[in-house]
């Protein structure tokens, strides 16, 4: 872990001698003026209202994210990745154990063999989000990913709230994958998962099966992520290619037992079931957003990022559809197991040995998902720390490895603690709306980026943009609300869908586009990002009530930290950046006069 001195602070006493056992000092964690004394902090709290007003809608600038923010890490990340690396990173991040679990539930309870159509619908929905992320990642190739995109277009506060939620989901997701790794490893060894866990009866029921294997795999992956991004990429590529070979084998073996008669009742639950299944299966496509945080390490962002992100998602869609079709052909939909569809299907046709192949494939998939999870969350955290919304020592890039070692270690510790104690049932119930929420906001931010430029957009266009965005978002919220409350009614959509359509059309026809992308841009603006908003918000309607409660409670915790710490730290850092820029401009003017 990078020391306090490297992190920009000091662990030395007044005589210049380093304090024994000191790794980080207060200056590493809270170097801002507001935290230099209790008097300063009380004064800062007294200015909370004015500071909140200043930062609430404060928007960053492209050059600040690309230059000043990155310089706060002291060292550069290594530009060693290309489109080939990004394709396999993205496939590895997305294709975990989800395909082996979600497919069964969707076939048995919602779509039947028409699950193939559901996978196409949810895949296209995910591809819309990929397109929005790609334009931003090309224009702003920084470690912060969506956090940086939202800072530039929607402001500091919105970026902070969404980033805090997605980091929490990364931790929960990483812990869940680590616990699942133990479960599939146990299957390979012909044991039950709890055989490899330590039972402590004095702890609560859902927290008393301690999982040392989950910690071991998390640490092993973290070590690789700390040492080299290129080495991690090679490991990910090899493992992901092996995973796909296993999936091809599963398909080939399964199709030998295919029965076309199982497709005769193709859509047993109607079109409603197909759409319901597509909402569930959307979660099998999550993970690509973490790959967008690798922008700083890509050699040629304008070429490599579009090929990597869009190409990988296209490959994943095709593989998912083929796998879903295979298991649907092997068994009637009424016999497909909702929890372990592939394993049970192979057992039903007398191929019991195949369950080990499925378990091995899932194990490989979860390893790459865990690697992508740790790499993504560390880079999110790094850029958050650059803005001083988190301790700036976590923004430090290791000089030798070119990786955010401090942030990687801290996030791994958080993942490991949760994974060690918490059961999979609890982690599954913590599924958050954060990812869909942030996908929607990135699409909103892209519309804002294209149609609003400070100081250039006319006031009339700005007002029309605001009205149309309110209508697009409002109609997108009303559609899933009606779906949940109406019991399969359709009359409400006669209102919500035309409002969405007319608002998007009005934006297209009456508001002048203020900015064109420099290298790569989303086509059919504003239709595609507007559709992305509508679809992501609609899918939120399928998430349980507990997830919304969790989202609200965690957001309240984030607000408390923001009001008492992050607001003042980021305010001081922003004002210091402004003073430095003004001083630089003054120096340049003086140099021009002298010349």
C-alpha cells in the first residue's frame, strides 16, 4: 500500500522523523483547509448552506477531468490496453453465473421457449446503455467512468449520490460472487458449500457460516489487479476464452439431446411473459459499466473503446440466445428447473457428468467477474478520491505498477468482510436499483451534453430542453408505475407512450444540437438515449420494494457523510483548483506580455 508520504501527506513528527507504525497521517486523509483545526471545521459547518448552493449544480469541465483531476494521482496509469483486451474484459465482466441461474427462472415462470426473444429484447436494452457509455468513455477516458460523466453534465452532487450507491452495489456484488465461488467449488468437489465454511453458532443465522475461501479468492484476484493491469488482462482473456469453450461444449452436448417438439408451445405465457422475463434477464448483462473505468489505460480510446464495448455486448447477446435455446430444446419448459436449469437438464437426459462441466464453467465465469468487479470499483473510488469526496490518499497511483493500489486494497477489504460473514440469501436480497438508476442518468447526461453548452446554448433552447427532459423522464416513470398498479392493464400506455414519443420528437425538431462528438458518437440522437431512459426506468418497476427501501436508506447515509465531510472537502479542493488555474492564466498572460 502506498505510504502517506507518497499520498501527498506526511507521517513525520516535528523533527522530520517518521512516526513508528504510521502509514497514513491526517494530512493524507483530510488535507483540506476546513479540517486543519476544529475552529476551521466549525466555520465550514457554518457555511454549509452557501457551500451546498455552490456545489449542488456545479458542473465540472472536460479538461478538468482529463488533466487536473488525473494529476492529483501523482503518477499516470499505464496505457497498455487495446480493443482486444477490452472485448475480453467486458465479456468476462458480464458472463458470470447469471446465465446458469436466471435462464431457468425465466423459462419456467415467465417466457417458456420464447426466452430467446426475451434475451434479445434485454440485450438490445443493454446495448443502448453501452452506446451511451461508449460516447462518454471516448470523450472522457478517465478512471471515474460514470462518476466523471455525471460530474461534467449533471453536477457534483448527483455524481456523488449515484457513485456512492454504485460502489455499495459493487461491494455487495463482489461479496456475492465470492460466496458463490465457494458454492460452485464445493460442487466440483462433491461437497455441500457449508462443508467448506466455518459455522459459529453464537452468530445470527444469516451470518454464522464464515467463508474463508471467499476471502482467499478475493485476495488472490486483488493481488493480480494491484500488480499489473496488462497481466490482469492476459489472465482474464485466457480464462474468458476457456469459459466460452466450455459454453460451446455445453451447447454441442445439449443439442445432441435436442427435441424440436419442446418448441411447439413457444410462448405459453403470452407477450406479457416475454417482457417480464426480459426485465429479469437484463441483470445477466450487467458489468460492462466497470470496463468504462479503464479509459485511462487504453492506448487509442477513439478506436478501442467502441470496438471493445459494443463488440463484446454483441457477442454476449448471441451466446446467451444460443444457450437459452439449447436448454429449451432439451426439456419441456414445464420441466426446466428454475434454480439449476442446465445441470438438471443434463441429468434428465442421462448426462450426469455434465454438472461438473457446468460448475467448472460457472467457476471460471465468476473468477473473471470478480476480477472486473475489483478493477472497476477501485478505479471508481480513485476518481472519487481525486475530487476529495473520499480521502485523497486513495487516489494515488503506484509509480511502479501504474495501478490504484490503495483503492484496490481498501475495496478488497470491504468485499472480504461482507463475503466472510454474509449469506448468499442476504446478499441476493440487497440487489439494488443503483445500476439501472445510473444507466438512466448517463442517458440523461448524454442528452444534456449534446443539447446544452454553458454560455453557448440560447436561453429559449435551455428552457425547452428542461421541459422535454421532464416529460421524457416523467412518462418513463409513469409507465412502470402503471404496469405495477394496473394488473396487466394497457389503457395507461395510451397516455404515457405518446407523451414520451412527442417529447423526444419535440426535442429533436425544436432544440438545436449544441455539440457534436469529436471522435465517436451515439447515432439517432435523441431517440436512443431517450429510449434508454424509458427502458431502464421500466425495468426498475420489476425490482422488489426492499431494494427501493435500501436505496433510500443508503442514500440518506451518503447525504449525512456529504453534509459533514465530502461537501467541505470537495469545496476546498474545487476552490484550490480555481486559484491554481487563475494563477496559471495570469502567468501565461504575463509571459505573453514579456514576449
